[in-house]
C-alpha cells in the first residue's frame, strides 16, 4: 500500500505556479537572453520585449527555483539552464517545454472535458503544428537514444531482414535497430511533414542506404512490404480503439509469414491506476487529443488476437506487446 500523502504534499500538488513560471521563461526565451553573461532585469526586458517590473518578478522566482542566479542586479543562468534551456545549445530541451506551454489552454478546459467526456481539440500536434511536432521529436530522439538499442536487443531479431517503423518519427528506433542488426534494412513510414527531420537523423547516423522513408497516412495508405518485423512505437495512444484495431489488422497483411508486430506504448495495467505516470498521461491524452486514449495491455493483445496473430505476449509489462503472423498464412 503506498504511503499516504501529507497535507503539505497535497498543497504542493495544487501549486502549478512554478510550472507556468518555467514554461513562460522558455516561451520568452529568457535563458538564451542570459547566455554568456549576466544581465539586469531592464536589459533582459529590452531583449525579450517585456515589462521590466513584471519580468523582474519572473526572474526572481526563477532564482528561487534555482534556474537562475542573482548577484546584485545581475541575473545569470545556472549550469543546468545553460546546458538545456539555451536555444543555441546542442542539448536544448525547450521544444518539449514549449509543447507543454502550447497545451496549457487545453488543460484549462479539463473540467469541461471531464464533464462532457470530450476533448477541446480536434487534431493532435503533429497535424496542427508539424514544426513544433518535429522539434519535440528531435528532443525525444536525443534523450531517448538509449531505449532503442535496448528494445532491439530484447527482441532478438537476428533472423529479420526487413523492418517497418510505422509512425517512426525521427527514426530513433529504426536507426537503433539497424545499428544493432547489421543485416537489417528499415522503412520509416510517417506523415510527409515529419519526414524532413527523419531524413536528417538518418543521414547523421550514416544509414541512408539501409533506411528508406515513406510518406503517408498509416490509416489510409499502404506502407508496402511485406516486412519481417513491424514496430508501432508511441502512435496508438493518439487514436481511438476501433482505428487501432483496424490498423493492427491491416498490418497483418504487410507481414511476411512468421513476421511479427511489436507495439510499444504507454499502456495501463488492468486497474487503470498504474504506472502512475501513465495514469496522469491518460488525462493529458484526454484533453490534448480528439480521440486518443491510454489503453490496457490486454486491449492491445485483443486487437492482435482478433486480427489472427499468434503467440500474442506482453514482452514488457505495460510497455511492449508482440504478436506473430502464422507461417502458414
Ligand atoms: C509520438 S511520435 C512517435 C515517434 C516514434 N515512433 C518514436 O517512438 O519515437 C508519433 C508519430 O506518429 C506520426 N503520425 C501520427 N499520425 C500519423 C498518421 N496518421 N500517419 C503516419 N504517421 C503519423 C507523427 O508524425 C509522429 O512522428
């Protein structure tokens, strides 16, 4: 049984002030303004186009949060802010925070969503703001480069020759899989607006000859193939249950006999309360996607079973499920 929350912790949960202070500072690009040298509030206000008194309050709060330092009247970045919040830096993560900021007004409508069951949005970020979507993917690509090789090794794909990374985004998994398995070639299938980023990452990895890019809508268009392995990583929580079931069925026709479909997602356990991060993410998906949801692992396994996959298993709890196409098919 988890420990009960203290009253102080309950209050802390209710204080979203620091969250919005950080997001606003990133939106105003305060940290880039302070890069390299300390500035007064007046200097910074001139650079970011802000009211001096109001910006000074924000800067003071950022000092208290420990993202800035203050010596006399001069504000400067802390090392973590320099590394991750200055736009020109190679380890900038601000794009991800900008996404959270862009979703702020949707969260403001949470009460309505809970009462009506409907989301205030009609499209997801990759459709409404492809540039922001691509920026977010590039951050996720950088910080998520370890998980791809780990997943590739766990799947033991020594016999596979062809892979489809459906909704492959920055190509993080396709790149990792090809690096782990020298015999493997991959196709990244994604929206045309996302693929310029993929082209860049694949080139950076030197895998242009082994990773092909294919543009389209995976619910409507053919991904080609057949493939020995198809990966759906973090794409299904944007869609409704019937669309996912149909996609899993369709992909069965794009697998070689004995080929497998691997779904990696943010699944919930049977109770819907765990993992804790995913239980909160499910609310995020409710307000920020029109028809998305976090599904139970059992639901994903049912899509596979209904579509005729065999040996359907949960490879990693609440994270990875796999189904195999019959060799007789
Ligand atoms: C959260 S990202 C996941 C990216 C990648 N699979 C990963 O795990 O890093 C979702 C991806 O799905 C793509 N996507 C969303 N809807 C799509 C559709 N209807 N057809 C093709 N790609 C789509 C987006 O462009 C984006 O790259």
